[in-house]
C-alpha cells in the first residue's frame, strides 16, 4: 500500500516509470535491468537490508541515485546509509512535497536531506572530538566490517544477548539484528558460535582467561 501511494504521488509529478520491489535484492536486480534515475530505499527489508542494497547500487550502478525513506532516524541507521552512498535521507513522516523536493535535489547533484537529518549531521560535526591519531581503525577491520558491527561482534563474543547489546549500545533490538545480519554476511558465518570463533581468529576478541598483548 505504501509503495502504491508513492507511485500515485510521483506519477502526478510527471514521472514516467515507477517500479515496485519488496526486498533489497530485488531493488538491486531492478536497477541492473532498468537503470532508474532514483531509488526510494527502505532500510528494514528481508534478505538484504537497505544499507547493503544502497552500497551495491552505488558501487555497481553509480548513475542511479538513492534516497532513503524510512521510519528510523537514529545514528545507527542514518550514518551507515549515508556512508553507503545515499544522497537523500527522509523519514516516513515527510510530506509529499518534501519527498518530491528530495528527489529533484539528488537529480540535480545535491543532497536531499530532511531538516532534522541536516541538524543531526551538524550536531555530529560540531560535537565530535578531534581524532587522536590517523583514522586507520576502520581500515584495519577485516572483511569490510564497520566499527559498530565489530563492536556488536565483540559483545556477542562476550556472551551478551540481543536485548543486552541493545541496552549497552543504546540502540534498538531491530538495529542490533540488522548489524548482526550484516556482520554475519561479511564474515561468512551462520550462527553466533561461528561468529565468536571468527572474532577470536581475527583478533577482535580473546577467549576468557586470556588478554591482549
């Protein structure tokens, strides 16, 4: 129903073709087939979430722009989406005019961000502490893991459950599950036991009774 509503809204703006897909994998396949100018991307989808789908689209089909349209406005949703290459980010309480303006902005080479997202980015820039050293930490992580995914992996290795990880990191359980799905895919593991072994082998965590040297 939501997708049908967007098609009606954008059709009234003179857009000629709009295709509807329900998963991240389907969206990537659609871009490969149809080469659309813009993809309106949700973040919480089965099999391949919106961040990974955005990353694949922007890497493989750079002429297609991505505008995220989601109910999630927390840092753990916003910043990974932008880092993956999204040029727009709106929450689903945005009005039709705001959605259209965001699409027009990214088509013009600009960013299509809601005012709330712009404020959050400004706050992040103005409150972030100056780095103490070269930004090499993320580059040293294996298999493309993000710092947050590595943090979740370490907590899994410490034996924390999803609710405990969510409380410790001050994020939702849905966000924890998304990070776990992403790191499992990147690390090539199927379950938490394999994830713990991966963390030990890669030096991200140490078995109980040992210490880093």
